[in-house]
């Protein structure tokens, strides 16, 4: 029975051969042969010995030989072992840090623009598709609610969180309510819900609905029911912003038009990307990598996701990262992703009336 890549223990020499094949494949996109390993990776053993080691690694399911007499490429299992046990993640160079800070520094922007800009920064510096999973309302605190009459029996409910997120929900009501009454609803709810965690809003509303005040006053009961209906779905719904699809076109493995079409269609179904990124909402892990078939999305079996959570205080709000080919340069991309997550978390800690931190270093 084959062991999983997490359980396998390779000798130092076998690790070096696996690392050489992975690095060579990431660099060239072509199968890596024993001569290349011997010549470029400083292993003082013969090509025949390296071939034997590569054959052993193939038997373990860590390498694959796409064609007879060709070199080897790493499997997802081989990449997983390399990422978990061999790759040493370095801190991002100061110059790169300064460049990323500079890409953000253009005065204060609202949180939604900040998140969009984050996906663009990731795409630009990683040369892959940048992704940001937006915070769920349930992860933040209530600040303000407003009801706006759009037309007869149609009401726009606007919820603003303490972190600056804005949620719009359209509620169809069974009667026409004047704007003056809607303004009263807003004042009432803003008073009873002020600064409570949005994860507790529904509980708080239901408790109020059971109270004497709501039972005997139609205005209060309407306000509570309207807010409950508007927030029910919004609290757990979220979105993902993807930037830089064009960078994927520069990868030779996606030159096939049909293959690229399937990938772009998967990006269009954002609900699947959201479910994928939900798996990375682990505050205990600075970086998480989902490789190829681990995604359970068939159209993305040749893609990997490198992600890191971003926070406000100790609360994880969402996830950011990049999607690219399994052959992407993890040693370069992981430090960019983790630094950007840390930087975004710093920005979200800033008081709302202060400007965004400016870059003080030279790029």
C-alpha cells in the first residue's frame, strides 16, 4: 500500500532529485531528464543513478513519465510533498515589499475598492489571476441600516458594517410604505442593533420580535420583519473578485483554446470559487495551497490556488491569493501572497478617518 505524500519519508538524495525535477519543470514546463538533474543541480552521482532514483519516485506516485524515453514531471502528490516538506519559504525582499506598498498608496479608499485593488496587486506581482474572497457580513459588526422606497412595494435595504462593507438587498413588500415610515424603521433598528456582531443580529431581531413593544406596535414589527428578511441571506452570502485572467494566457499549458475556455467558464461560476476559497479560511495557517485535483473542480485540475487569510484584529474576514497553473513558481508567489495578506490586515486596522498608510521607502 502506497503512503500519502504527507507520510512519506524520503532519503536526502531522493529529496534532492525530487526538488530538482520540480524546479526544472516549473522553470521550463518540459519533462526533466536525468542529465539535466545531474548537470544543473549539483548532484555528485551518475545519470544512471539519478534515473534509478527517478524510477523509484515514479513508483511512489511522486513523478510521472508522460512519454517513453522522456524525462519526468511531478505529479500533484509529488508537488504536495515538495511544498510540505522540501520548499523553504523566504521572507519577501524589502524592495518588493516597498513596490507592493506603493501600489496601494493613493490616499484613503473605501473597503470595497481596497479589496478590488488587492486582487489587482496580486495579479500584477504574481503574474497570475489575483483573487480576493470578500468578507461575510457575519464576520463584522453592525454600524447602520437604511430603508429606501424605490417604488410601490419595493424597498432597498442598505446595511453598512463597522469595517466599511456595504450590502444592498431588495425586499418586495406586500404593501406600499411611505419613506417617512421607512426612516422611522431605520432609526429604531440603528438604536437596538448598534455595534453588535452581525452574526448575532438575527438572534437580536427575533428576541425583539417576541417583546411586548413589537407585539403591540405595528411599526416596530414591520421594521424587524423587514430587516430579518433582508439580512437572512446576506449574512452568509459572499463574493469573490478575480483580476488578471489575461496572465493565464501567457502560460504555455493553456495555449489550447478549449482548455482555456473551460477554465474561464469555471471562473464565471463564482459560487464554486467561493466554496474552494472557503476551505482556506483557517486562521491557524499563514498560507494554504490547493493543488490541481484537490480542488474537486474538474475544470481546475491543472490549476493551483495559493491563499492566505486576512484579518481585522483576531477575526478572519476573508481570503486572498492567486490561481495559476500547478507549474507556477511557488517560491516566488507564496511570499507575495502572505505579505499582501499581512498588509491588507494592517490597512483594515486603520481608523476610518485616517489616510491609508503611505510608502516611506524608495522603490
